[in-house]
C-alpha cells in the first residue's frame, strides 16, 4: 500500500490522523479565502460549526454559507450541527455539500432516526456528545455511526479551555468502537499540548479553531503541523496510510 492523501479515501479505515480546522475562528469577512488557506496549509478536513442560539448560546451560519464555501476546496466538509431540532435541516446540509453531518445526541429524542436520515442522504453520519453526556449513549446506534464527536469543551464558543474530564468519554468510545470503521473526533481546546492526551485516549480526528487560526495566515501551516506532530508523537502514528 502506498501513500494517500487523507481526504480522498475513507479515513475511518485505519484510524489515520486527521486535522480539522474549525472556521469558527476564521475571519468571517474572508471565509472563502480562509478555507483555501487552511486547506493549502495542510488541514485535512474543514470543520463547520452550525449554531442556532437555542441548542447553544451562540448563532453562526447555515446551509447557504456552506454551499457558498463548497467551490473553494475539495476537502472533506465536516459539518457539526449544534441545532435543535436537527432533522428538518439535514437534507439542506447534505445538498449544501456536507460530507459528514454530526448531530448531538442531546438535540432531540430520535438520534437513531437522525443518523438513518443522514446515511439515507448519502452522507457520513456523526453523533456528538457533550462533556456531560455518557459514552454509553453511542452504544445502541454504533451500526449507524461513521464519526463520534467527543466535545472537549461545552459547545457554543471557540477559544475555551480543554476539559480533561472528557478524555474518559473518548477512551470509552474508542473501546466500544473497536473493530469498526468509526472515526473518533475531539472538539474544543485542542492545541499542540492538549492533543497528546486526546490522541492517547483514542481520538484520531482533531478539530482546532483558535489553535489553527491564531497568529493569522502566516502561522496556519505551522499551527497545523504542530497539532499533527503532537497527535502522532503520542500514538506513534505517522498519519499516513501504510
Ligand atoms: C465549539 C465548536 C468547536 C470550536 C473549537 O462549540 O464546536 O468546533 O470551533 O474551537 P477551539 O479550537 O478554539 O476550542
Ligand atoms: Zn465543532
């Protein structure tokens, strides 16, 4: 087997290291350019945080913006829905160009139905867990899940401090997912320092907003490389298929 670009194959296959810059910390007046810049700087996926001011105490953007960004890169669009209800909007996010759509288990009474709907739309299905939500919530729907998002901050804002207590959830989800093609993502407070513990606990997808966009465009490549290095040094992975 040879080298592979992390965004053009199914990343879950061998749990490769994926760095997913969150545009929540980008310059919103220049989003197309920012997406191209982090893609060129080595970001594997683009993480898009959708917030409704109801499920979380902040409002960001919806499918129209994601659709407008789609022509700017071929990278995997990792859409994190922090909205309730989510079901009425899943088709719109799929049409806008999402590749993975994640819904919070706390966002509604029918997570199984939401995941089924995402898969039926031809997209990868993600389930997101708040720091206060037990890992066991994932167990009944493991067959329907391509990605588990373990929040390492309370969702709503960028730039918050990493919550080490969430690592227990990561480790439990990793154990539960053994033998399955499931990516485990950590989201919130990821830096070159905190990424190591997250990788050791079993995460292989690392979302970073302020950790990537801090310092402006000249720092993006360096920031992404530092997070990747931290993750790989913790696990001995090289981030490439072999
Ligand atoms: C928080 C979002 C995160 C956020 C991470 O609700 O889901 O994706 O952008 O930002 P940082 O990396 O700054 O904590
Ligand atoms: Zn997110």
